[in-house]
C-alpha cells in the first residue's frame, strides 16, 4: 500500500478531495466574489450537508459542506473546503511535502447532488436553526473566506479540513450561544484517538489501513476530545444533532436528499485474504522462523535473504523518516515504527557475512535488538498511559516478531 496508503497519510489529505475538483473548475470559469456579501432575506436557509463515505480511498471519510439557499435573492451556494488546483506550480512536490495550498470553492447544490448520485453516496441535509443575524453573519464569513486573498489555506487531515472548518465557522457566526455536545459522540466511555477514528472507516481497505497506520506517528494517538473528533464529517453531523443554539436545538429539520443503494453483502474471494497484509506478514514471520531453524543446523549459511529483507525494511524506514523531517503533515512526526524499520538497515545490513566487518556488524545487530525491545516496551507502556492501542498497524507485529527472532540468531553468526 506504499502507493496509495502512505500517500494517503500524506495525503488522503488531498486524494479524498478529487471528488470536489469539478467544483474548483466551476469557480474558475463561472464564479466571482463580491467585496460585500448580499443581505439575506427572511426566506434564507442555511444547511449542513453531509455526504456519506464512498468506495474509493479518497472518499473513505465522507464530506461536509454548508449550503446557503435564498430564493428571494437568487442565492444557491454550497461552500466546500478542501479543493485544490492541479496547475499549482510544483504540484507533486508540494503534495508530497504537505505544502499544497487548498481552498474554499463554491458551487450550486445541483452539482453536489450530481456528484453524490454518480458515486452512490447518501446526502443528508440538516437545516440549521439560526437567527437572521446569525445566518447573515455566517454568510458574510463564508463570502469573506471565498475572496481570492482568503480562500487558500494549509490543509491538515486531523486538524484543518472540510469538517473542522465548518465546525469553526458555525461557532464564529453563533458565538457562545452555540454549545456543541460535550461528550464523545459514541458514548461517554468510548472516546477514541484520531487513529482509531480513522481506522473505523478503513475496515474494508486493509492495505490502505496498513499503510496509513504505518506512516502516521504519535500525534495520531492523542485521544480526541468531543471537539476534536468532529474532524470526521459523520461526527460533525452527529454532534450537530446534539448541539444547541441558545436554548434550542441547532438542527431545525433533517432531510435525506439522496439515499444510496446498498449493495448485496458478498464475502471477499479467498485470494483477497491471501493477499491481505495479515496473511502476508504472518507468512513472512513463518519464513523468518523456518529459515532460521534450518540454518541453525548448518555451519555455513547464506545471508542473501537477510540482505534483501533488511534492505526493504531500511528503505521503508527512510521513507518514514522523510515523512517526519521533510514534510509539513504534522501527524507523521515521532513515528515509533522507526525503531524497527530502522533506516540504517540500508545500507549497513548489506555488509552481513563479510568477515572484515563482522565486529561492528555484530554490534549493530545488537543495537537493532535493543531498539526492538524499546519499541515493544514503549508500545505496552504508552498504550496503558494513553488508554488507546498505539503501535498500529497490528499486522506489522508479525514482521517485528520475525525480525527479532532473526536478529537474535544473526547476533551469534555474523
């Protein structure tokens, strides 16, 4: 999954917004922002729109938008945060580094409905119970955000996305009169970390789940507060249902604008299970164990397998390190998997079996064993302290056990 998954770690950041691209091009060809927003009539309606998760990786987490509709003034605008321009200079470099500018775009409601129906994604409307002054203040805020000098921003998957921007916009318009639900949305004792919330949407995408968990670091294991868990569109929708403005409910009316058809539940083919990360890494652990048991009986052994596997693990480590030090994603910092996917495996492990280097190679192998122990102890202790399981993806532990078994053997044979 190092193709889509790690990019999603950077990036599912950008990838999940591909469905909004046409919105961006619409704004380029047909939209403009006035210096001053129109005054809304008393017939104006403001709604929170939630589009359900889709089948593609980029749409796995759903989408939120705000819809301002005022037939008296001819206003029909859906405000979407999270679009970007492929024509940005240095697009791919900025995309990889997390510095690609994202922006607010505006489209009519029919476009949102067309896109959702084409992808078979449900659309829910929550008509907001706002006063005339609050509607106008929110509309002014959104129009001001849409000015060319204001519409761009730095996208952060957990902290600044299509859902969090709307959460904050509503708070700006309503002030202290808006009180969001102050408990975890799934129950008082079910607070989840950013990572666990993310994983709850990736159950049917095992390689994406593996790669994204491998790429993100300790910031993602922070247990999200009720305010923070609204980074997911469905959570924002559910919190809005429980929120109050003044002494009344924030949501005045809830409408199902489009109901996606549910496909028949079909068990995945057996070969998909064999190609999943759990089986692949369990198989690797078996190879480590079997090869080591076989070589224990031999005087002379080959290190070819070790050079290949540790080169791959080392290159993965270099990628994780670059995600930390060379990007602005934030959530890829302090990645504990660097303790076992140690970057120096490549090139240092290529010297295995060379008698001239056996002394320092042996010390290096011992250091790697210590790092693996630190990783294991750190995962256990941190999980107990934080109250959530860190060190995911779980599948990686099969490989980690295999690496430990193999390194303990090599320590006596190099």
